[in-house]
C-alpha cells in the first residue's frame, strides 16, 4: 500500500509539473502578443 501510494503521489506531482509548465509557456506567449499589440 505504501509503495502504491508513493507511486501515485509521484505521478500526480509529475502531472502537476507538466501542467504548470504548459500554463507558463502559454502565459509567456500571451505576454508577447500583448507587447506586440501595444507597440503598434
């Protein structure tokens, strides 16, 4: 049980990290688009 729970926690944490990375890169793109719009 302990091993299983540890594995579950590990994969859940990995999912969270990838989700954060995706959101971060998407946010960066939106930021660049905003900059491009204000420069016009």
